[in-house]
C-alpha cells in the first residue's frame, strides 16, 4: 500500500455520481493519501476498485450489511446496518507501520439526522501561477461561498453532499464543475487555474496523470484525510498513551523536550531536565530515541537529560504510561518515546532567529570570571585544562608526599618539584561582574524529497545555536538548622545542535532511514553565597566557579519492510545505533571563608570527565491473521540488545599552608591570586598542593540489557481488543575501580514480565482501557558505586551503596475515553502501583556537617502509589474566522513508603508512611488557544502547576524532609503568518515571576526569582 503515498503530495481529480436516496459512500486512505485500487465487496457483490481519490459508492438497501475491503492480501470486513433513506459514509484509514487494524469510521445520515460538514479548500491561480485575490468560490443553489485571500487561498465549509462548484473573478472566465462530492469531516482540495477573459480554450477537469494544456482553465480536485495528530495517537494506541505532536511543540514555544513534557497529564519536570511520570522518577521510566536506548550525560542518573534535545529536531513525543511486552521492562511510570524528524514531504528551506530579554538579567551586572577564547560557543579552549604532568607525579591525583627523594624515591616528591606543580595551576579565582547579554537563537533547516526511479529518497538537515543567561540576583537562605543569608548565581548556557536524516523509500511499503545527531550543551556557572551557619555559628562565604560541557552524538539506522503472503501481510522493523556521550567539568573551583578567613580544608579544584558509549540493536516481526468476519490477530515478536560502557575519571586537588606560610594574610579582603596563592608562595614553600583524589573516585562500568518478547493484539469484532504478551529481560551491571579492584561489584538479574491490556469500544465515541503488568527497576551505577561524587545542584557529597537490590513492581491501569471528534476528547484514568524494595535517597549514618551535606541510597521495604488523571481538549468557539480551544489536565497522586528500621532511626519514626521523593500530590495544566484565520494569527495561554514535592530527606523527627514548594508558571505565545514565506513569533515566559521556594517544617529555607522572559522571533521559508 505504500506505493500510493506518492499521491499525498498531488492534487487528485475525480468525478462523482449524483447521490441516490440511500447510498453508501466509501473513502479509503493510507495515512493522509487516498488509496487507489483496493477491491470493494458489499454483501459479496463486487463493487470494483477504489478510484483515484480512494473512493467507491453504490446504492444501499435497508438492512444489515458487510462491506469487505481487499488490498495486497489484506481483507478488512466492516459490519454495519442502515434504514430506509439513510446514507452511510465509511472511512477506512491504514497507517504506515501500525501494529493494529485500520481505523474505521462509520457515519449515518437520515432525512432527519445530522447533516455533517466537510470542507473544500485550495488556491485560485492565474496562467502564470500567481495568486488571484478576491475570487469567489460558490456552491450552486446554496448559500455557501468563499473568497480568496491575498495568497489566493480559500476555505469553504459546507454540509456533506454533491455540489456544482463555480469559480469567478473579475477579468477571468468563470470555471465550473458539475459535481463535487463532500463527505462529513473530510476535505476536498480544489485548486483552480483561471484563464483571462477573451482567451481561447475551454475549461477542463484534469487528472493528476493528464497534462493540462496551456492557456486553459484547470480545475484540479482531490480529497485528503486530516493529518494524524497527538489526539489520534492517543486514541488508536494499543495501550494508555499521551502524545505531543510537532504542531503542539511549535505552538507551545518550548525550546527543549524537558519543557514540552511539562504539558502532559501526570508528567512533571524537575530541574528543567528530569521527568517524573505519575509520581515516579527516572529510575521507573524508560526513554528511547527513534526506538533505541540512549547513553546518559549525567554522572548521577541513568536517564538522559531531556534539556539536551531541542524541539527543532523533534517530530513528536509519545508517553506510553502502561507497559506492553514490546517495551523495556523498566516502563513502570512510563516510556518516553522521542522521534526525530524524517525526510520532508516536499522541499523545505527555512531560517529562523530570535532574541530574548529578561529585565532582571539582560543589560544588568551578572557574575563572571576569566574565560577562554571559545567560551562564547560553549567550548573551553584549554584554559581549564588539567596541567600536564600533574597526574604522573601525584599517582593520578591520589598522593603527593613532599620529602627528600633520596629517602624514598618512589613516594617522595622534592619540595622544588612540588612547588613547580603548584605553579602549573592557572591562578584564576577572582569573581567579577559583566553585562548580561540578551538571549538569542538562530537555526536553519533544509530538506527535500526526490525521485529515484520508481522509488523516492530524501534528506533533512538542521542546525541550531542557542544562548541563554539566567541570574538569581537576590536569592535568600533562611534555614534555622543550616545557613541564613543569601547568594547570587549567574549561569550562561550555550547549546549547539547539528542534525541530519537521509531516507530511501522503495517498493510497496519499505523504508531505510539514517539519522545523525550532534548536541553540545555548556553551562558556565558562577556563584557567591554568604551567610551564617546556624549550627556552627560561623560566617560562611563560599565561591563556586564551574564549567560543565555535555555532548551527545548518535548515528542510527532503521528500516521497515512489508511482505505479502496469502494469509496476510508480515512486517519487519529493524534498528541499530552507535551513540556516545561526554560530560566534562574541567577545573571546578570552590573555596570558602569562615569568619572572613580562607579555609584550606574547604578549598578544592576538581576535574571530572564522563564518557559513555552505547551500542544498540533491535528488531520486531509481526504477522497479521484474519480468523473471523470482524476478528483478527496480530502476532508480534522481537528482541533487543543494548551495551553501555562508561568511563568516569575524577581528580581532586587542594592546598595546605606550611609552617612557613603562617604569615600569609587569609582575610577575605586579600586577593587570592596576588596575596594568598601567588606563584612565589608555592616556590618558597609557604603553600603546598595537596592531592585529595580517592581510590574510588574513578571507575569503569558496563551495563548490558538483552530481551526478547512475544505479544498478540487481537480484535474480537468491532468492540473488543486484547493485547497480551510476555517479555524476558536480562540485565547485567559491572563496576570496576582501576585504583582499588577489591571493591569491584556486579549485579546480574533476569526475569519474565507479563502485560495484558484490554480495550472495549461500546460506541464509536467511547473507549474503555484496562491493563495489568509487572515491571522492574534496576539500581543506577552511581547508586551502587563506591565512588564519591557530587550533586551538581547542591554540591552535596554522594555515597553509593553496593548492596542495593532490584525493585519489582505490579501495575494496574484503567482509563475511560470519550471523543467528541478526531481532535476533541476527554479521558479519566486510574492507576495503582505496588513496589517492592524501592530505591530512595537516604540519610548518611554519621554526624556533623559532613553527614548533613551528603546522602546515600537505600532499599526501603515497599511503596504503594495510586492516582487519578483527568485530561481533555475541546473547541469552545468555532466560526469561519475564529477557533478557540481549551485543553487541560489534572492529576492527583497519593503514595506511601514503608521505611526500613534503619531509615526510621535516621529520618525519625514519624517519617514512616511518607510520600515518595519527588512526587507531587497535584499536577495540572491548562492551555487556552485562539486562532484568527483572516489574519493567520495564533494566541496561546499556557498554565502549569505542580504541588510541593520532597527534594531531600533529612535526619530526625524535628527536621522533616526538605520540599520544593508548589509553583504556578504562566506562559503566553503568539504566532502570525505574515505571508506564505514569513512567520513572526513572540512569547512571554514565567509571566507571574513566581518565586522558586524550598521549605522545611513549613519554613522557607531558600527562595529566588528567575524573572520574566520575553522573546521575539522570525522564520523565513524560501
């Protein structure tokens, strides 16, 4: 059937017959293109093949009927009934690569029934191809007409039926066609070329394959199916699914996937890049890119940081919330399936640019420090590089003993050589001010689809450069058991994106696609914190200079093949990818003054580098079988293999003052570069470099996942569908420490994971879904690692727990869906999850500030979670000029954790039964949109709310967990198509400028504002 996709880009001509009193009208589509040549039977009477517009029609008698569609050895039976003088319209839509049966829509129209509406749209052109403005398109003997705009475009909304259509314009000959059939909820594309008055020739109706003579009016007709959107994905998925399509991504104005997912029911984004789905964080979520697993750039988590992926390369996102056997066994909260853009339907070349303004940041003073030449593009030019020779002398940063080498030539480093090491380190510690730049983004996209004999190939290329500045100028700290004071934090983020896709489509339904992705994201962070430690009663001033580069590269190759057999069609999907991520944090400098004096114990320079390589393979094979009049089964089986290799190296250095350095003035007023740590203080042995790297600061790891599955998707008549399957998955995780092999560890786990999803469709508008499954959650590398790492956000120390066990989960789901139309719906869902051995962050069993400023991980006894989701979209006002819609969702989640005895001891007995960390009780979204068709403008108001969620647990009954408090974020976007080439955009983000607040025991312990973000952009399409 794929052979007919080529018709999607053509204007198809057709002739219709006058409707009888009771007629059957059939329209068949492959995606949005008419399907020609499919044989149609009505009650065993052969009606012939569908015509060039994918249609067929016949007279219809009252009674029960079976319409059967046969094409490429696929037989689709459709049962329906009709009464006297009742027209029936049937639309059958096949979807490329779909795992389920085609969509069948049946509409009936009696004398007193609903009329139903469709529309005719197109362009009116003159002989040179220029737009004819003000032309009238009218349906004879009816009040329905439309006038072309400045682009020659018209839209005529009209009740279903057959019409004689005429096109007239001043200075041109009138063109008419005697009969155009319009079906309910269907579109007719009528593009007309007019001939000037007085010119010879007669009007013709041209078929796509027929050349049109010059100087003759050409009336080209075609039908089309509304493009698949997010609502369609949700409606026809085999499991409980939410989706965001490319149009929504563009309309919401979100720059990356993390921001976009905030709009989905039951989904919250933490720290701009980590998703929680239905109250469960990344350890319970699987994420795929083009159907393949991804390596991570996060030193702490397994999941991919979603802010890396700009929406400019994304074609759509699906969030499958109920597990099916063809998904990873870690799909407990959900599966985030990201699909990047493929080859375009036609040639595209566009450039875009935008500028942004934040009143509290742009043009004002922000914090800064010495930079390298490449900082503007997000690449360090070597300024922050670890000095040559340091690792060799210090045994990988682990040891530096200053003594006479004659006494111990292996362990001893001479004072002179130690001084030389200290002098090698760049002496940049000064924090100053600079003017905050406006935010800016520039992108370009180019692609085309070209013939290759009887087949087609195409390509799509895109590049994007994005730069943002944020500043917390007046952040407050007011923790009665921590620090009271404030801080300023400035951050400049630079992102570079390169993307390419090349595809080849051949035969009836075969495709090969190669996609290349390059993402580079850099955060340049400067922070000054000043306050009083309420526990130690010390004035504390801490400075942080940080540079983090994250990079993602991936090359994937995917394919889809269909094979025709006597019993049905077989489909084979295969995929493979090689991906690599890097995260570099070169020369992170942090130093602290206690009571205005520099502390050598709180002085550190740190270098870390993470490199992860992922190799992924997967394949799926499906077989379609018909075994009844309206019953069919798809058998699907497949497997996958993923291998991730990670190398993490970390080196830490500090300083120490010798007895000769007792005269150094360590006061906060003194310059570190010139007075405290000048090169000569190292040379004369007043200051020593110290090597503080531990044996477990560097590690190598390997994660291997192997899986195979079998699943069936069975339709029992038109009302019931059952998806049942089982998956076998084997997981292996190895950790090796090159400097301390004695603490190497390995986790090996395998199991079977069943899934059952049942769908009941009592009417065309209503669907009820129910599901049960068993899933798993594996501990992350850092969670099991002996390495001491650091939290990027808080700089807290992280201690792994090599004794962590695998968590197992039982899942139950129920959802009721009602569809007002293809784009309007409401759904109500209930979900329940029972978790054994859930892994959570835990209090370190220790005392003092070291224990307060660190955390570890533990398996709790169990956890239970349940929730309700309400989600809906409705057009509330629709005229020829306006469309106003409301879309929104509300989620309620409740959870309870049964703590271990150790956790009760550390957190306090009252903490038993608390909610899961990171889970909000309430989540909600609201989108109100208005389209003004005459001026081609779109206005959208977006509201996002999340309830408070545990940010960090704490020690003792009297302290309680630290919460990130609830917040409302309101955004506004605007778009105007100035003409067919130029699009203008504008947005205001964070309109309310709501404070970001953290609290403990109902006391606010930290708060800051991010400011409002104004952006104006332009896109030009060539």
